[in-house]
C-alpha cells in the first residue's frame, strides 16, 4: 500500500495545490486562460456537492471586482434575514494575481481549490460542510451568541 492510497482525499487536494505552487501551474496548465477554464469546470463539478452542504442560490461563474473570476453560493433563511446578518456563503474564486483558485466561506479564510473531476469534487464535501459550519458559527456570534436565528435550535411542541 502506498502513502497515496491511504491518504485522505482532502490531503490529496492539498498536495495537488502544493505541486501547482511549486510548478507555477494549475492542473498542468500554465496560461491564465487555461487555468480559468479549469476553474469554470471545477465550479460546475462542485455545484452538486455544495448544494448537499447548503440549500442555496448561486451566482454562477462571473468576473470578480479584482478582475479574477468567482462563483458564490448563498444560504439564507427568514430568521437570518430578519436579524439583518449576512447569509452563509461558500465562494470559489480565482483572484487575478493568483496561480490557482481557492474556496472560502463568508467569514473564514482560504482553502485550495484543485478539482478536476467528479471524484475530486465529491471529496471536497467535508470541506464544504466545514466552511458552511464555520460560517453559521461565526454568524451566530455576530448576533451576540443568539442561536435563535438557527431554526434547528428552536424547540417545538410537536414532539
């Protein structure tokens, strides 16, 4: 058994990321145009898995304000909107000065996005869930720890 065969898929994504940093490539591509094509494909591959992590609306791939490209998935619900806080966000982005794309939540930093097929996209589901969870956690604390904006925390009398 090789170390690759026992390595978690998320670690494989991180190692692909480091290989790209070392080589100045993204998925073997060297030109910005080719790297952006990989990004557009990665967003499409990730979309079904992001939707498992969140019930969302999505922006689709679009140009970002820095001249790069991005796709944003948002989750909102009545209590969150009434409280005036931001929705839960997962953002895939490829900044104009970056060598490769990243994922982030609305309140947490970057995670490498090195996805080139459906299996690799599916392997990111735990990362996507973690990004969503950290966003929910941080949004609750923006409300002073008021968990009542999270519907699952409200007790009902029906059971």
